[in-house]
């Protein structure tokens, strides 16, 4: 079974913050599939979903362990569903190094200082899994990154956030339907083309 995990922090106070882009993206996919991510399993809120054009059910998950301990939940999910991280796992999360509006797909590599991703790598014992990074950096310079990522988005950012979530959902669907290479080619190239224009 394919497992799509969004990283974030549980609790109403974190619901619409940059650090919860992973949760928001999983919810966007769930909305498209007309399911609610609400079943408690493996320290996560989960839902089984069918994505059009994908032959098997997928599991949507939002760890409830808080960001820095996400690896505990992801490890349990992978074990519970007898998945192989390298082939079956997609992790969605925020990326402060990229501007808001950016979506990038990557297959492996380090956690890059992202505590949630570092925890997932540690929990799984491998860096070899698909990750989808959503840029959250605002146009203005920020002094306190930790405070920014856990503060609610500003009203002026709502449109860009909505567009990123749509793009992320499109990208996940394409990975599942057409494969990682085609999705990377389409979505990573699009970012490059927009940067050059």
C-alpha cells in the first residue's frame, strides 16, 4: 500500500501555520477523494482513499506525535502496512529554504535541517523515500524562522497557499499514476521555468 504522510503539529493553534503545510496538503488530497483523515492508527490520523487512475487504495496519514517526533509514527505506519519506504512512501512537508509557491519533488537525501524529516529518516533508518517539499518563505525577510513557521499565515498569503496545496495534490496524484520520474520532470521543471521568466 502507498502511504502519503503529511508532516505537521496537532492542535488548533497550529492548524493553519507554515509548519503544517504537510497536514494541509494531505487534507487537500482527502477532500478530492471525499474522505476525512480521522481514524487513529499508529500514532496518526489516517484515512484510506481511492485516487482516480491509481489501481490500489492509498493511506493518507497525519502523525500526532508533533513534528520533531514524526519518525516514530511513520516507522509504525510502514511496519503496520508492510510497506517499503523506498517504493511506497511519500512524505509532504514545508521548506523554509524555498519561497512560498514552490513545490519540489525529491527521491532521497538528508533532512536538510528540517526536524520532522530528520526524525522520519532516523525512524526509518533510510533516506531513500520520496519527499515533496512545499516552499513557505515569505517575500519579506524574517528574523525568527522558528516563530514564523508556527505563526498563522497572513491573509495576503492565502491565495499562494491554496495554489501550493493544489499543485502538491496534483504532484502526488501524478507520482502515483505516472511514476516519480515524470512527476519530477513536470513539477521541478515548472519551478525552474517560472524562476527564469
